[in-house]
């Protein structure tokens, strides 16, 4: 014979205030935990989805970022002749030689300036990345001081309307277009004519080379092909893998911060749950004695109170997960620890995150309810019935 589930629910409904406060504490912990996981998922989704899965990116040997990398013009000329490089529709190599630099821009809602990536590219850069589309205005003209900006730049920075001018590298650049990169890292960049950017920054060499491969070969095979040429001391990676690697340091920081906050809050919420359940046991001592007198065993009393604690925690967990889903309507901007440039990304809820959050809530319920449940189960029948 087990204690009816309706009995457990009735006791939660009778203590509306304490139930609400305890569930609220649980909800706060779950909300923080889920939000941190959503933030990490949003970061990974933004950087992993940056670039095309079939694109190969070349950087200088040992360079972790595009800004640190240098590829010489004679190396670029050799790479263009490689049979592994696919051709575009115009029979020219489907390859983009790019210069990547950092500049400082004024944010709309902040006093300080932030670092922004400026990418010198060409029409080939857009051809290699079909997901990057001009949403407003036009593409920059080759050889001009025109620039196109990502959608995140247009939202977050001052003087970023079409026709506005931005000053960097000792010249004015005119915004002629805004591009949408489908919420990838490119949305936080400015794109400009490569040759004009190289002149402005007095650079003779490129930062990276991106190309489409003619064959579906493994990265290791392509790396060996480049390593066999002593003139090409370069690292070879899939474009998506390259940007995915840039998320690791920031992702680690977010997870450490999130787990620290979750542990701190969960300790408080668990103690609150324990106090609530202890109070429930104290107020229902006579009732517990009656249940024992009716023939309910100790294990059944223990199970009933433990289930009550878990149900209370799950109510808080569901509220917390529901609240966290609204974070998907907001964006987050922080500094990418690899590039030191600002990166905009959103919160992303997944079924796995919701499940993890509810598991955390369940664990808090089990931990918070175990001691009070044991206490209730071990009350002597006579003493319990005599209590007032």
C-alpha cells in the first residue's frame, strides 16, 4: 500500500505561500543554469555556423587567429595554381585572398570603444560564402572607399546608417550596404575592398586564403600536400572548424562562470527546500502518525515526502525553463578571447538544455527532501499521534 499521489499534491496546494517561495528559489537556479547553457550554445552555433563546410582556410603555421596570420603574395600565387583549388563559373580560381585587421568603433549605448573586425575581400569572398547576402544597399565597388557592414554592426554601433562615413586608417569610408550573415560571426564584421584596405594599412601581404576544394579529400591529406612544398608553411583547416576552435576559450569561461553561479544559487535553494520540507514534517507530525497507524510503512512515508520534494523542485524547474526560453529574444555581445574583437550572438534553447535543467531541479529536490523524509519516516507512531 502506498500513499496516494493526490495526498502529496494536496499538501503542496495547502501550503501555497511556502510552496510558491520554494518553487521560486528553484526556478531562479534553473533559470540561471539554463541561461548559461543557452549562452554557450548560442556562441557555439554562431561560430560553428560561420563559413561554409566545403571551404578550406589557410593561415600561417602556428597562427591561432586571422589577425595574427600572414600569407605572402608569392605563396598566394603558388596556391592559385594548385589543382586542388576549384574554379569559379568564370573559369578563375574559386579563391579569396583576404586581409583581416582590427579597428575601434564607438558603440551606440556605451562610452568606450570596442574592437571590430574589418575584412578586406572581393566578390570571390561573397561567392565562397553564399549565406552572406546584401540586405540593404549595394555591394562595395572594387578600388573604392565603400564598405558594407554586418547586421550586428548596424544595430549596435553609432553612425552606421547607409551613407554614413566611418573614419579609420586615416581616411573616411562610406557605408553603401548592410549584409545579413544568418547570425554568424560575419554579422559582427565590416567588409571592404581588399586592395583599398591593404593600401590604407600599408600592408603588402594577406592574412588568410579561403578556397573551395575540387575534391572531397580529408584535411590531413590536403595538409600533407601543402607540407610537401617547402615554400608553403601553412596550416590547413575547414573554415567551419577554424571558427569553431575560436569559441573554445570563451566557451570554457562561460561554462566555469555559469557552473559557479549555479552551485552558489543551488546551495541556497536546496537549503530552502530542506527548511520547507522540515517545516512540513513538523506541521504534519500527527498526520504522519495517523498514516503509520493505518498501516503505511516507513518506506512509504519516506517515499511520499521525497516525491513531494521532487514535485516541488520540478514545478520550480519548469517555471525556470519556461522563463529561460524568453532569453532567445535577446542578443548578447562580448569580446572573443581569441580575436579580441566584439562578437554578437544569441541565446539558444535546445531539448538537451531543458532536460539538463530539469535534472538539476530534480537533484535539488532529492537532496533537499532526503533528510526531512527520513525524519518523517522514523517518527514513532505513539509520539506522532500525541503531538499537537
